[in-house]
């Protein structure tokens, strides 16, 4: 089962700057060979469910090992059985819908 | 590693009533022997990381098997290494803080 | 437009214990006269969109005023136009589905 | 109060393809003059709290008006009082942390 997730890891008890911890998660995801895309409030990850979830667990382990005693993450998880859909497909599909509306202002 | 998660599973393509799918997830979680508590917009689950995540995966599999071709879930995941904390501890801790404030209106 | 939200407010830069901040949000919600129910990983709130969102904003303001320089919240927001549905309705609907399945193990 | 949110709007009861509804939300956000960035599982939005929240409400109104009888959205909301921080700042901060680690493999 393929999954696309959107993950935001928040370490507590380490002050206000969390970028080093988020960067460590990025490295975990990349080292796992997973396709991912960072954005301003999380990271999109695409892959097989077990591999993606193993990376999410490893993020928590690594961030704890860096000294964060508490972590609260939020995640969206999307699966579908009707067809394959990549992260690029999802964005392209919205952009096509935007184009259609732009070319038909009455829509 | 223990985790407390808050899970909300949303099946798409099955119409407006999603209670049968949410109930199926509840059964998955209970059959896994995990401690859980349903609320109006999700379910709290407490347990070992691997067992909780296996149940979340099983929820997606079961909801797909019931006929939902697409699922989008949202989840919070909390881990801590400083001390054990149960779901009841979390609620009791907020309620004690509410009591303290009530007995000291100047606080 | 009525909304049911599930809100989890996370203050950063204030150490590991966040219960005083969560309790302050509870007071904000109650003082706004909104129906709400605390759980182990957030709070369900039900009411008119503008009133609920004003309370969510007030939560951020109050938690900043208590000394948290940074806040990251996560929220689910549900609206429907087909019919009215309360928080109790949502839970009852899942519980009925659980009962149906229990009385018909072949379902 | 400035806020950076990450919004994912999910219409129910309209079948499996949700891109037209997501595109409608994008138009709402752009017409509000808000800075935003689409990703594969949501949209980052940056601006004054009241303006951002007005756009989120308008998204629900527009998606209902397009025929979706039920909507469930998930959102992250970040505010800070210690300093201004844009969406670009957040990404640049993580990328600098990635660079530092790359140039110091022992870190």
C-alpha cells in the first residue's frame, strides 16, 4: 500500500528554534530513499506505507537522541486503491483545475 | 517507545455518512488490545509505537476493504523520554491546572 | 455556519509542561460560552464559525500573554450543510454502528 | 498577529476527485491577496490572523456552494511574538541546518 503523508515534527523543551531538528528529520527521510518535498509547515513524503512509517518513527528516535525530551507531530496520511497518484500528480491536478477556471471565467 | 496518538480517518467516495467506517476502525483498535478513547472528532490511542502504527495501517486496509477507494487521515503523535504519561495523566494534568486557577482568581 | 473543531494548542519555549497553557485555553473556550469537550490530545469545540474562531484566536493571544513566544496549533474543522450534527450526534452515530456490528458478527 | 497556516480542505460527498474544490480554495486565497504556496497535501498561507481566517471561512463557504454538503479540513497554525518569520525564512532555516550538517559529517 502506497501512502502520501504530510509530516510536521515539533520538539518540545529545546527552545524556540526547531530547524536543526527538522533538518535531522529531512536527513532521515532522504537516507531512507524516500521521495519528499519540504514546505514551510512540514514535509510531503511518498512511498510504501511501511517504509514511510519506519522513517517517521526514526524521526522521533533521532530527535529524542538529539536531546528533545518531548515531541508532538502532526501528520496527514492519504491512501487510495482506485489508482496510483504521486505528489506531482496531486499538484498538477489542482493546477489544471486552476487553468480551466482561468480560461472560463464564467465557470 | 510509547506513543499517544489522536487519529481521524476520513473515507472518500462513500457518501456523507462515515460512521460505519469509523466504527470499523474502533474495532481494529480494540481487537489490537490498545487503550483508546473515542471523541467527537477522532480517537485517542495509547501504546507501543509499533503496535499503534500497525493498528493505524490496519484501519486503512479495513476501510479500503469496506469499499472506500480513497482515505485521508489526520493524526497527532506524542512521544516523550522524560517520563511515562498516560492519556488519563494528560487530562488530569489539565484539570488540576483548571482547579488551581479557579481557586486563585488572581492567577 | 456551524462548525465542530478539534483544537490542540502547543506552546514552544516554555519547557515540557504545557498543561497550564492548555487549561488557559479551556477557560477561554468556556468563557466564550462554547460547548466543548477536553480529551487527551486536544479539545472538541462546537458553535457558530465566527465565535469558535474568535475563541481560537483568543487562545493564541492568551498563551502568548502567559509568556509563550511561539505557538503551533493543529486543528480539524468540520462543517456540513445537509443537516445539523452535534458532537454528541457524531459519537452516538459511531456507537450505533459498533452495536450493529456486534449484534451481527457476519456484517 | 501574523500567522502561518497549513490548510487542507477535504470535501465529502462529491466523489474521489477533489482537485476542483482545492483549486477553488486556491482562488479564494489568491483573491484575498494572501501569500500562499500549494504543496501536495495542502497549502501554506501567510498573513494577518483575521485575513487568513476569513479566507479559510470563505473556502468552506465556496466549497459548500460548489455542491459539497460536508467538509472536513485540517490546519496547522503558527504564531510567534519573538520575531517576524516568513514562510521563506522557515524553509531557509531548515536548509541552512541541512548545509551545516553536510559540511560537518561528525555533527
